[in-house]
């Protein structure tokens, strides 16, 4: 009887607070306080609230307050649909149209295995349930695992000590990359492995920084042939010393750092276009996916795209609402810029995209001459190597225009975007000048990006181990002109 009474009290308290918490989430969303909105919706969604699950699915689908993740979005829409939410059914089916079959299968599996976090009064009294495997300090262990995963470039979500889906999949991704047994579960052994790799990463970054104090790797030009010949001979000596163990390991490491400082491993030209032939269909062939691209009279690849959704809202453009009616009403259109229901209706593109197929080695050097003519300060451009026919795998260098223009280096895979590094403000803001962008990636995963000879990003990411299938340009908003694109690589 006592347990029954406690259960009733928990249900009554939850029922009384659920409406208020959902309203708080909607109000926060209306004020664009996405962090608070996510917190409120996540709490209710984890407990089985269909409205919160629907809103959480939308925020994952649109990337508001979280990294865009179609798998998470599909899962939450599916859970809400199972409780009779008609709009959730429509949203789930719409988002499935832009997902790969394996993504849909994974989202369906997660929905099948999902369980509410508050299944009984006893669980309601426990914010975190430990297991024998991770011991009584499970929350602290998970929190440290989350911190280290984030530092290594994975996305486990916030370091809150809660073992959610994002942490589970971040662990699986790490285990896969590290060659470990894949179970997605936290453990003290996993934390030690993460700490060790993080220490190695910090040591590599420190060595890269110190070894380039005189001449920056990724900014200097290729050495003279005689110098490169000496460097190649030194590399052979280092490899022989490592294989035959004839030299001290510390000495060989210092010698390798010196070699890397002057080496130029990208000897093979993989891609070149200066657009002098005025033809986008050959030498090399470009494929226009959406929007307009053309070669102008000055032999430049030009892209001009104005996205109406890119306009910044002012406080007078909209009124804050106390309920989620307005938000829920227009949700599908915001998720996927809703496709036309009638064949006669013209679908407006949300970006201009062009790509060219090319075998780009895992280690590469890209030189791109770019001009940003005068225009809007909210320009956004993405460039980078991709994998696969869907071009949803690879790296993206993202230019965000404005008075404080910045670059972001992002990793793109089937689960969405992950920002690896963000530059400080750079003087590249619609000034009608030609700017030289150099992006270099070494065989150990270290990357250096410079603009006009000045380093703006230096980081390490080992997410991709094999070659890329091409190079893409995506214009989300703004006017851009490309004078030349050159990509060099190593021997396969």
C-alpha cells in the first residue's frame, strides 16, 4: 500500500508539472534560448511526454540548440507518433525522405529499444542508476568520459554524467576508430584509454607547435628540389632506424619533427581548375546540384545565392507567444523547407551547390583563390572534400561573413555536423580582394589552415583514414568568385 501511495504521488506531481515544464520549454524556444528549451523538452521527452518528444525531434532535425542529427530526430518523431501525434507521423515520414536506409534502420532500432527514464516511483527518486560494471561512482565516471570524448573531437553531448544516446554513440564511434570492442558502454578501462589518447594528442599538438616556431607547417611553400631530396633521404634513415632499432627513440622523434617542419609530402597534383577554358563540363567536369554557377568574362567561377530564410529577424518581426501553437503549426516547413505538395508549385532551393569528382588522398594540400565581392554581411560558404555519392561524409571549411568573419572546420558524417575548430575573426569580409586559402592535412591527421599566409586553424582529427571522392562548394548565402582551385596529394 505504501509503494502504491508513493507511485500515485509521483504520477500526480509529474502530471502537475509536465504542462508547466512544456510551457517553459516553448517560451524559451520562442525567445531563442535553445539551451533552456532543450533542457525542458529533454526532461519531459525522457519521461514519455509526446509533445516534448515532438519538439525535441524538431530541434534535432533543424539543428537548433543541438548538432543536427536526423537519426535522433527520426527516433523522437517515431516515439511521439506511437502515442497518436499525427504531425509526428508526417514529420517522421518527411525527414525519412532525406535519410539513407541505414540511418532509418538505426533510428527505428533506437525507438524500439527506448524506455522512459521514469518507469516507477523508485526510478523517479534516482537521477542516475549505476551498474556493477561502472561501480558506485558511475555518474562521475561518465562525466569524465564525456569530457575526454569532447576533447578528442567526438560529440557525447554535455558533460552531465548521464548515459544518453549521444554518449552511447560517441563511445561506439571512438571504439570503432580505436580498434576496440564495440559495445558503447562506459568503463574505467575506457576512461584510461581516452586519457592516454588525449595526452598523446596534446603532446603531438605541442610538438607541432614547437617544431614550427620558425617556419609554420602548412604555410611555407615547397622546398627546392635539392632540399626535398635531402629530406627524403632523412626520412629513409629514420624509418630504417625505427625498423632496426639502431637509434634512440627520442632522438628519432626529434629528427622526425625537424623533417616535418620542412617536408612537402604532396607531390602529385590531383585536381586543377583555373576556369580559363570557360567550360564547367570538362577538364575537370563540375556537376551543378542546385542554384546557379557560371564562369564570367574574367574567367572566374561565380556563385550568387540569396536565401530568403537567411534574413535576420528583428524583435518587431514576431511576437512572443505563451504556447507552442505557432511553433508547432509551422514545424514541418522549418525542418526541411517543406517540399511542395502540389506538382505545379515551384520548390525554392535553400542553397547553391556544385561538386567535382576526384580521387583525393587522405593527406592533401588545397590552394583556393577566393574573392568575396561586396554584399550582405551574413554570407555563408562551405567547401571541402567529400566521400560517397551523397556527399554527406567528409570535411567542411565554413566561411561565415560579417564584420567579424570567421572560419569553422567541421566534420560531416551520416549523423550530422560536428565542429572541430573555430578560427578567430579574420580580415576577409566582402572586400572585393582575392584571398589565398591553404588547407593542408598530414598523414597523422593534423591539419593547418591559413588565409593569405596567416595561420587561422591548427588541429588534429583522425576521423577519416582513407581517400576522398571529390571536392564540393556549397553557397548558403552570398556572392563568391573562385579564381583557381588546386589540390595536391601523396602517393596512394
